[in-house]
């Protein structure tokens, strides 16, 4: 089995959820800047070498909806052949994105994967915009 290594790591600043300076910054914008900076720091990495972008997001809906992985890959200027996916494990979404990337690399399915975790609790509140649980499970 192959080794998977982290070649670059970036994080954003934190701000208070409903009053901070980042309140109007959309999650895909934040994730795009993180991806671009991580690539800049990964000396010698070419965007054509990236096999996939995996983004973990606790509540992938509203502004954080659609497929953030693909949206961020395109916004960051990656080639159109680089796919993207979004996964959800609630609070462990970012960690699980990294874990999924490592698994794919270790199993030989990919060589280079960008893993990102993103959340914006002022835009998509805890529980989502309209929680409608299955009555059988409540």
C-alpha cells in the first residue's frame, strides 16, 4: 500500500458567526482562496496533476449547496477535467474529506487530491435552513 502525505495546509481566520467581518463571505469563496493558497505553497505542484477535489461540509445547502467540490475546483482555475465532490459527515466533514483523499491515494486510485473543509454557520444555521426529519426517526 502506498503512503499518503500532506504537502500543504492552509486555514482561514475565524470570526463571530453573526457579527464578524466574514459574515458576507460565501463558503465557496473562502474554500477557493484556501485551495489556491494551498496550491501556491505546494512548490512544484501543477494544477494538471490534481486528480480530484474533495470538500467536506456539514450543511451542504443554500450558498454551501450544489457540489462545492466541483464549484471550488472551477473557481480556483483548475483544469475542467479535474472533478470535485462534496461529502457530509456533519462536524467531521473536513476530517472525512482528508480521510477519503488519503484512502484513494493509498489504494492507488489517485496520486494528488486536494481536501478542503468549509463551513459558514451565519449563512447555513445549525440544523440547516429547514429541517424536516423523517417522522419515523424522531
